[in-house]
C-alpha cells in the first residue's frame, strides 16, 4: 500500500491518540527509512531512542528468526532460557542482582514503584511517598503518569494516584527539603529526555544518592531512554558515579522489539515474592532473544565507542549552527541524546515538518527543544548529511515567519 491507502486505513480503524505526520514508514535499514511512496528519509529519531543499533540490525534480525522457529511464547510458570541469559548479561554489566521483565518503560516504572513500596511494607515501615522531578516523564499508565512531573500529560485523568511530590531537576536543596520520614524512594531520569534533554550537574546524582542513603530512602533511576548505550556508557548512571537501588529499562533493550525491565539489588528485590507481581508476556523467548543479541552487540562491537565519538562530532556540528543562527539558544546532551533549545517564539514543530519534507526525521520536545537521538551506529557522513539538511531548513526560515 502507498501512503494514502495506509493513512486512510489508520484513520478509519486506529484510535486517534497520536499526532501523526502524513507519511507511513514501511521499511528501515540502519539510519534510513522509506515510506509507502518509496521516499527515503535519514532517521535521527531511531524510533524514539528504540532502534539504538539502527533499523533491522542483522544480529537482532537473525536472533528473532532463529528464536521464532523454536519457541515464541511460553508462560512464566516455566523457566525460559533466553530470559535467564539476558538477565545474566544485564546483572553482570550493572549494579543489579535481579531483573524483572515486562513489555514497556511504563510497565518497568510501575514495577519499580510497586517494589519500593513493597520493600518498606515487608520491613514494617510506613513509607509510601515517592519524589520525582518537574519536567520528568515516566509513562502513561496510572502510577507512571502520577510520577510524571508534567501536567499536560495528566490533564483529564484526575484524580491521580496519591503520594507523589515533584521538585525541580538539578536542585539538591529542593530535594532535601521534600524528603520526609514517609518517603520510600526518589525516582529520577539521569538525563531528562521528554522534558527537554536536561542534563544534571556533574555531582548532582551523587548528592541525590547521598541524601537517599542518609534518609533511608531508595534511589530509582529511570533509564528507559538513556540506558543501553545512549549516553556513551552502557547505562547513564555510569557517567555520574552513582549507582541506584532500582533501575528501569525499555526502548533500546531489544533492538526494536517491545520489552521492559526493572533491575534491583538483592536486598531490595527480595521484597518481590511469587504472586506479588507478574507479566504474562514479560521476558518472553522472542523479546529476550532479541535483547540478548542487542546487548551483546552493544558491548562487543564498538557501539559505545562510536556513540561517544559520533556524539561529540554531532555536538560540535550543532554548536556550529548555534554560532550561525541567533535563534538557537543552547546545545546540551551526552553521547547521542542531544537537545538544541530554540529562542522564545520559535516553533520547533515547523522546523521538524520542513526537515521531514527534505527527507530528515528529527523531533521536538518540550515545545522548544529539537531532539537528536540517532542510532548509536550513526556515521560522521550521516551526521554531515543531517547537518546539511538542517542548515538549509534554518536558512529558509526567519524568526518572524515562525512566530
């Protein structure tokens, strides 16, 4: 089917919960995708930080093919080989001792919130309060929505799950003042993605960890977007020298296949016992086979090194544009999660649309920050190509035309 036919079918039969662009992507390879009319695009969104190895990486594709011929699904009433292997790789390469598998980032965050409360309940301590950050994003399910510090996502779904407090990101005194004897956990994204690619000061996460330890609260890192190599380290917390008690993953974990995971230390994970939490599809053979292939590729095939080098190169290119165009305020990020903040009055959505017309996929978060999250295997040549397209778009606009 072509774009028109697919769009008509979507409009007729799919719930209208997304503001979609008027194209249908039908094929992808590496950092490029093609629509139903055969037009090619350079993809600097990578499925919103999901396709960290690019589209249809051969290692992931082969793992899916091989597993699909053996076993696609079996209940968690039984042990699952690929699940245990992926859990081993995750724990051996992180702070954690145990992994709970689910199907999405929101589910992983739900599990983390439940575990934090269950941990203190098991100990007989009356701790239930969760502190999260303003401008955070933790998902669309009810606990994850309550944890999200952005009213625009919560509007119309009140009353929210109780006992969540929001404090400004990167403000250690605000956090210190918010913690009470009832606080179970502080939940934080090491780098805020949907909130505008907000990067903490070098010592902030260490200070958060120290406060949690001092007050007896757990530390939860939501690494759904920044985990799996996105920052140039396998996990974002490694950049800041502060390991959490609980961490959540999803997006890039399985190279494009739906999966989520919650990791925890043994001391905390013991609060989950048979029957306390579950997921029918969580850790299924197909998803965990893909996850094992993706994780091994990231660790063993120079992906992290490429992310760091390409991220530095892309940052330099974007800073070059900032020096050329007065309406570009700031470039910030780490590895290959980079934001370019626009001046007030500039409509980032218009820039995104014009890039789309010219064959480039980027996106805008927080209304005024262009976000660049290409595959971690992106090349300098592809970054140069992206920069050329973006430069042409920026040259073709003016502040007045975007007001």
